[in-house]
């Protein structure tokens, strides 16, 4: 369904684009309700696939069996003394146990607080104390030791209970729950409403301490039931299968597991270790894939880096053909006869091989968490796998907009989700309201007030059901809360949103040119050698860049270019590597004007990682920290004459 432009509010910042609700929502729609509904509709149909401990087989679990186990674990949480509204934290890789504990906590009326498995002790301590967590489920002994140390040193965590999932933690919970009457669970779930708090998800903290985003059951479930109808090609058919490998500590992973439960036939599996991802995709055979852009970049880069000579020439010609074919699909005349013939010639040796890597059954992939870039979008669609980009934030319970297969425009993130409205402020900042919008930041009224702006209310027939409104006083006009996303965007003529940059990341050169770094960074990361890019240039005479090398791809690239093996430190100083990146920079610059182009760059001998604090757990660059750490290298950039 295409987004519907409303008339501009006279005192508002611009036209409002909205998509109406497709499924009516009510206060009884909670996570336990969603699971009970799935069991009622299709009790014996598969809901979860669990990989066998050894081998490559998957065992299916029906909706009825999964819900029964959820309730057994929920009873165990009650036996631990946890009361409705208490906080349970989960610190683990994506796994079946993560999903089980998530739904069990909701069945017990608890609030779930995710902690990334890569979090440092300082980050974990902040989240656990700020949210007031009563019990934390950890994946293994190393995480348990870290939390034990925090419990000894932090007075606020003295009473924190620890559950080690690896050490029969779930089994122990089930055993403890045998003494709990399930009528207690019924009472707790019966008392829940969609307005009740379901989870506190902490932001990635790119600009300071993570903020706890409070999301209700309604935020997650109202949005999920409408998404199933909004994207029937993805979630509404009988063969829906999703292999979850995104971190479930990320709001997008959490949202999609609920959407699978809300789907009539959806089946989910879990891939805790991405080292086995290709094998898991091959055996699980998903119908669609959900991932961040970096995953699709690495698949493409790996395919390119693993070829050399004639094979590489064939791959690159096939890639150009796929991109041209996809672009031609968007023209009135469509692909030419010659282009169709070329496309068929490359299907078996190149495109079908790519589809096999994704499991062989994938028709669509959903990319979120950052911009994919038009080149990769056209490449994958031309290879037979349509990439649907979406846009959202933790504060919008994940998706605020998404492209639909029938109306998608590559390079945009589609129109608003059902029950959602989007508009632009005068400076181009994206403003959002709707059924997925968070209620507040946990114990942080100043940040809440800064992020939510009051604007005159839209007429009642245009406002999405469940969206927040405020009355200024008797007789005063009603206002609506809009979330200030911090992102800059534009709408095309269809009402589809295009993300052009992050408001706080806009670079203003000494010449007064405003530059959005994302376009250049995205294009450069498409080179097999490149891991991360940080574009700089605030108050500088030109745009520069810090580039890090991909240690996994480097040996393949060197071998395929007839160069001796070398480590990342040596490669960063090698003139042949620099020459290759100079060509990559030149190609990236083709997307922008000369005033916006990268004129100087340096190759860093170390990468940006979560461990060294320069990447967030969701793999976003911590720009301020990186610029501070590499201040000397940035100064050196501008001591050299620009190209």
C-alpha cells in the first residue's frame, strides 16, 4: 500500500505521509496474547526449528509445544520470586533460549532488558543498575564471572540473581516451576494490557551513555500484526521461514521474532555463530533473510575477492549485468532483448550460486539498521533476490517505514508502516509518530523532552489509532507528540522516504559546503579491502577519510592480485594497496560533486571494533570517539596537499 500524503498542517513543518491501520488493534494485544493466538489458529503447525546438537538437521517444534515450554519456564521465573513488572535481563548470542526466555518473561508479567553479549563490564553495569534488573540470564561462564564481579563491587546489584543458561539454567527453571499453579500465569497475563511496559531496550550509545527506550506490548504487537498484512509476500504465506542471526539484543531482531509469531505459518530458527551461517542457511532454507547492510556487503565482497583473472572478470561483468537489468526493470520499456539474454547467460554460473549461498529458497531480503546503497540493491535484485530496505530506530520499535515488493523504489526505504505517520521538519529532519512510538526514555525526562516535540494534531480521520496526543488545557487545541529522529531525509513523488544523512553527522567544510558522509562511506565499504570508513572535514578545506582494512578479505585479495601475503599493518603502508584504494575512492567520488568528494585519505593499521570501543554492538561507528582517538592522523591528512 502506498503512503498517503495528508495536507500540510498550516503551522507544521511539511506534508504528512501516512499508512492507515490494516488490522484493528485493542488493549488485549500483548505478547502472551500473540503466542496464545498463534496456538489457537494453528496449534500443531511448526513455529520453531531447533538445530540438532550434532549434525546439520533441524527439529521442528509446534506452536502448542513451544507455548507449553514457555509457560513452564514462566512458572520457574515466578518460583524465583519475580513479581509482575520486575526486570529480567538476557545477555546471550541469538539462540532458541533467548526467544524462550523472552516470551516466558512476558508470560510471567515481567519486563525484559536485553544486554549485548559483547558488552563491556561498564556497559553492562550501567544497564543493569539503570533498569533495576532483578535477574539476569547469561549464556556462559565468562559472562557469569563478569556479572559476579559486578555484583561484588556495585551496591545496586547486590541482590541480582544470575541464571547460567549453559549450566542447565532453563532445566532448573522448569523444575522450580513445577510447584507453581499455572492459574498464577493466567492471572498475570490476564492483567496485562497493550499499554504495559514490555521491554527496555538501550540505544547503542554513539553520542554518550545508552538511553533506555521503554516499549510497550502494544508498540511491538500492534505493529507486528499489521506488518504481517502489510508484507504478505514476506510474512503471510504458508512457507514463511526465517533464520535469525541478528542480535536479539537489537530491537529489529526482537520485533521480527514477534512478527513471526503473529504470522499464521511463520517458522523461526536461530544461528548463534555466524561462522556457520552459510551452512545453517543451506540446511534451514529460509524464505527471507533479515540483516544489516554490512552482511550483504560482505557477501558481495567475498564473492568478488574469491575470484581472480578470467573468473573475476566474469563475476564483475555479471554484476554489471545484474545492476543494469535491475535498473531497466524500473523503466517503462523494461530490459532490452540483448540485456535479457545476457542476464540469462549469467544466471546459472553466478546468480544461482549467490542464491544457493542464501539457502536456495530466498526470494526477498530485508535490510535495516543503515543504508544499503543503490548499487547493492540493484545487484541483488538483478541476481534474483529483491532487497527491501526499511528504516526505523529503537524508539519506533524497529520499522517506521519499509519498501513493499510491488511498489519498491531502490534507494528509498519505502512508505510509512501501518498506523504510522512521517513528516519532515523545516531543516529536513525526519519526524515520526504512530503505534510503534516509544513512551519515554527510562528515568530520563530531559532526554524524553528533547526527543519528543509537540505539533498541532492532525484531523482525527488522518491520525493513526493509538498515537499519542496531548491536550494543552481546556479549550486549547490538541497536540501530537512527534519523535525527532535525528536523521535527515527527503520524500520522492510516491511519498517514499530517502535517508540522506544523520543530522549530527553533517559535515560543514571551511568553504561552507554541507556534506552527508553516509553516501561516500557506503560506497567505499563496497570494496573488498575495506572494513570501515570515517569521512571527516568539519571546518576543513576539503573532505578526507580514515579507512580501515578488512582482515578477513585481505589474504584473498592479495592472492588474487598476485601479491605476497602480508598482515594488515604492512598492507596499510603498502603502495599497491593504497593505489587500489585510490581507485575505489575515485569511484566513490563519482556519486557526489567535487566539493563533496574525498580529496585526501589515510589507511589505518587497526580496525574499528566493538572491543576497542569504536563500533557500537549494532556495528555503527562511534564517530566522536574515533575522531578523538585518531586526531593526530586527521591533522596529518590536512598537512598534505589534497588530490
